[in-house]
């Protein structure tokens, strides 16, 4: 059994003290714009000492994304889609993770900015991801591109792959999904069995997930009020688990055994593998939702990103000259 670092033990202790289980008032909804500012501040935690260099904000087909690293794009590009339930988050949150991914692959990363719900419901984020990818292909070949993302960013990774496949466009060499949000209906049993065990998401009732899903697909506005739309969160445009994985490039999945999203991630992996996709599944224990983001704080996150990098190098092979 792997040894748990002192840093991770301290972080577990801290997360346990600030969980919604211990502080139910945290479940009271904040105005989305205020919550976004608070979550964006978390981006500073992923690079707390400002050590990540080579960051540039660059326009990619109308989306101002964050280039990280000095490696030439011809060597390959790691596209990263941030998490945040499609409602929150920004490329800056992934800064530390991308720096470590650069080191493990010797390639630059591009943290993608995409439009957020509920102002821009899905599939707006997918449309933005496709546009950014098309611009990336002006710099390097598809097989030297990888997609990665955590939580909603992991879901967006899969949705974008499916959209590119359905449109007959070239696919990247591989993808890595960290605790991906694969089913907006959250039907996996782990939403119940891990309700008290998920150190990051515990205490979030099914209604909270349902309300979030309604915002993501355009059924509720920024104030949480009904818009009149009746979009089904189970629609393949919104939930990658509802679509086919056939024909997709190799995909790496990782999730903690006590996450509420655990069963949804396993279901996505099993479906992809069953449809002929080359997959790798890494189920960890004693971590938490999207923990690889914290590369600057815990060695376990660094190790997780190294495993992602190994997977990328294994499958992002350039075509023979």
C-alpha cells in the first residue's frame, strides 16, 4: 500500500474541517458571479509561490487561452479543460498541473478558456473547445495533441472527442480524464454510497446536482429561475456517457474510490473499453475529487500527473516521415 504523505494528511484534516457536512450553511447558494470570483482565487493555490513561468494569454479562434511552457508547439501540445461544473473556473486553476504535465511530456500546455453556463449553456463549451483545437492543428499534427481535464473539464474532454468524431474531423492522439463528470443525471450508486465519504463533495444532495444540471443545459438562468427550456441532461450533447465511445483515441481515467462520481467514471471507462477504445483505469484511495490539480501542495498530485504524462507519451506518437 502506498504511503500517504504528511502534506496529504494535513490537507485531509483541513478539508474535513471545512466540509459542508460540518458547516451546512456552506450549502446556501451564493450569487454565481461572487462564487466564480471565490473559485478563481483557488487558482492561486495551484501555483501558490508564483513559480510557474512562461505563461501567456493567447487568442485561439476567439478564445483567450493560457499557454504554459516554452516548448515549441511542433513537439506537441497538451490541451487542458478546467473543471467547475461548466459554471465556474478558469484556465488559471490548471497552471500548476500543466507545468508538471509539461515536465513529464516535454511539451507545452494550453489551458482552454470556454464559455460558461448558465449564460452560455452546453454545447457552447464544446463549440469553443473545437474552435481552439482547430487553431492548435495549425501548429502541430493531431497525433501530437492530447486532451485532458478534471471534473466538468473531463466531461468536456469526452464531449469534444465525440463531437469531433461525429463531424469527421481528425482526433487527437489520446485523452486523460480526472474524475470526469460523465452523467449529468448522476445515476451511479456511488452518489449514495459515498455521500458521506467524499471529502470534497459530501453533503451535496441530489437536488443540488439536479439544479446544477438544469443550469448547465439551459433550463435555469443565472438566478436559478426556470427559463422555459426543457432540455434533457441525459442528452448525448450534454452527458458523454449517453453517447458512443466507438472510434475515440486512447483514454486514461482516474478517480478516487470514495468519490460520489466514482461509479459514473467507472461506467464511462467500461463503456469505452467495451466499444473498442484503448483505455487505462487508475482507481486511487485516500485522495479526493480533482486532487491532481494540487501539484504544488502534495506529492500524490505530482505522481498522478506523471502517470498522465506517461500515458500521453505512450500514445502520442508522430507519424513516420
